[in-house]
C-alpha cells in the first residue's frame, strides 16, 4: 500500500467513510464522527500506521483531511504519487 | 437573595468573553438578560436550546431573573428527540438559534437577540409550575430521554455557594468552557463563577483545536473543568509539557477518573503550581456533592474526597441501616440543600413539590477510609458514563428493541458493549446508536453473538455475555 492509501484507509476506518468523502470538505467537526473523541482516536491510529509520534502542536493543528498531508510530511511521510 | 439577582454589583467587571473576543461587562450582560426576560410571562416554561454562546447564557440568566422556568436542551440534540420533548413538555416559549427556527412548527417570533430568536409556541398550557421550580436539566443529554431533574431556586443557590466556597472562586478567576452549558457540570461552573464576579470565556471549541488553546492564552484563563475523557485528551496532548502560566485551577467530575490518571494529574499539577480538584456529583444533587481538597490530591488519589460545605455523606447497607465502620462498602447517601426536588417525565409533573426532602440515595456503592475520605467502588444502577454522558443501559436496550433489534448492553465507562444476534447488521446498529445518542462511535462496540443468553423467565444473563469479549466492529 502507498502512504496515500494508508492515510486514506485511516480516515475510512476511523470515521466510517466512503472513499468519495475524502476531499477538501472533510474538516474537523464536519461530521459527527470527527469530534474531539474521534480526533484523538484517529491520531492514535495514524501514529500506529506510520510508526511516528505526533507533537501536540500538530495534533491541534490537524484541522482537515488536506492539512494532514502537510503535517505528516513533517514526519518524513512522503505522498508523491510516482 | 438568589445569585442571579445579586450579581448586578459586579458592574463593569467582565462577565463573559464571546467567541469573537468581545468582552461583556456584568452591567451589559444583565441588560441583555433583562431585555430578553421582558418578552415572556412569569412562571411559564421555556425551552432554552443551548450552545456555549452569549445568547444562551444571557437567556438562561434572564429567565431565572424573570421567574421563567428554562428547560435546557443541547443544540446538538437530534430533531426527533427535540420534537418529542416539545410534545411532552408543551413549553410556552422556545429560545433558540435562528438557524433552527424551522424545526419548530406553528409559532410566532417575539424577540430577537444576536443569532437567537424567542418563539412563542401555539401550545395551550394546561399545566402549572410549582413555585419553587427554577430549572429543568437532563440527566443524560444523550438518549433523548424525557426524564428531567427538577431543580429549585434554593438548590441552585446552595450548590453555587458551596462550590465557590471550596474552590475559593473570586473576581480574578476566569473560566473557559469545555462542556456544553446544558450539562450539569458545565452549568455549575457558570453559576459559581457568576456568583463570585469571575468571568467566563465562551467557546464551542474543544481541546483538540488550536483555537481553544489560543483563546486560553490570549484571555489569561485561570481555570477549566473536565470529565475523565478530557483528562485522557490532556494526557495525549502532553499537558505536562505545556506552558500555560495563567492556569491556576483544574477541576474534574462527570465520572470516575481512574486512580493512575488521577495520580498523574495530581503530580503534574503540583509541579506546575495548579490546584487540582477531583470532585463528584449528579444532576440529582444540582451538580456537586463532594470534592477532594487539592492538598490531598496525591495522598488520596482515587478518592472522591469529602462532602461539600453544607452537605453530608453516609453509607447505608441493604436494609437501610447506617454503616459506621470505615472500609465497609455500602450505598452512598447524600444530604444537603442541593438535593433536587425530583424528576419530571412531562409537563404534568411540573406542579410537584419536593419529593426528596434533602436526601439523595446516589445509587453509587462506596466506602470511607479511616480519615473520612470516600471512594466509589461500584454502581447499583445499570448505567455507564460515556465521555461524561450518563447512558442508561436499559434505556439503550429498549431503544434498540423498539427499532427492531434484539440486543443486550453491558460494558464499562467509555466503552459500551452492545451484543446483537447474527440476524442484524453490526454496522446498522452502530449507526443507529450514534445517530440517536450523539455520542462518538469510539464509545461503543457492537458484538455479534449466536444467541442472547437468558434465564427461564427471559432475563438477560449479563455474566454469561462476558465470555464473548469485545472484538471491535
């Protein structure tokens, strides 16, 4: 699986989503599943998936699906689709 | 005098800070509150659809000052549940966000303030309100249960007084909201802060959002409260490494914080010079019944502490006899002026007087140590606390049964297990439960079993269910 696929899978599993829901509009609080409780669970799954430890500032800055790419890149996760 | 009538004296001091950072003085705040109340008849019932915003809190205080009885409903309550509550309680007015206006049919707008509108409903009230009745609060806020707690003016005043006394709240304090105001713990923070001229920074942002921490720093917030799950989040956010110099007091209630986490926060707070209060309460006792003084937070970690000023605890055995020995388990019974009048299930119950007479059997099983500190060890009633929400297991079972699912519910706080049979889809059940409780799915696991084990008379054998474990669906 590519990093992008892994990332997508975390959202699909944590928030019970279809792949089509993974877009610009997927932001914190845009669905009932993505509240503070869901956020914490999702962060934990991301950390396990990519074997990283996300810093506090990044946890609270992780405000959207798109923003997540940017944040994970800081931890050396590459999403280039080549 | 009731607190909401004596806070005028704080004049120019800041009462609330709105989410856009506008600071509103007590004087301005009470002008807003009193303007709202002018548009309602005294001793009428109003549904106050709350969020952590200036409109809700000004409405609430205005209603109390105008002898109008508010029933607080969280603005995220699902539409069907709200409709059901309207049908059962027939309120004369509804105070709600303009955006929800169309959810209420047959009514006439009588006043607007900010993003809120006051609607006069078409219900013809054929019920009366008891003179002592001040406020109606839900016990769960989640299952859409019509069961509300009837709180009197004396209850609210007495509890706000006790809380502000042991927390030593003063006009230098500044709270930030971390819970909905329709939730008893959230509301008690608002009441006890206003009583002492402290200020409240209003936000619907959560600890998982950058904006929350920005507000906390910008407004030099001194205190906030949290249910156990908030402490899990704080731990996850490595609170120990955060630099928050204005923070002086943290409180915890809304469910049992496990001993380890309690000890961890007691230690972190000691090192940071923050007072850490573990507390215990129920909506049936207005809010608060006990607190653990911060100087004992480490030594007595895991304890709910001692009764609040003006209150008394005792333990009772199965025959109703008081247990005098320490380290002996019994039902925790509380006595005090904050024990509420009783429950209501619809508007016909609102004429009822005080049914509890100052005594509350908490339904919690506890023990007392040799130094007089209390510890909760179990529960008599079948309910769980999920992210601070009280969720009655039998209510969930009957809700699911009505929806056509055969099931049995069990589990632990923050982890309900719903056992269903192979004929039903776990995904569907999970969807149904989150839709109807508004609680995050992380709090539930659905487990398929071949058959719900029952005894000869059809009662579910919960102990037999435990062998099915909890593989997540």
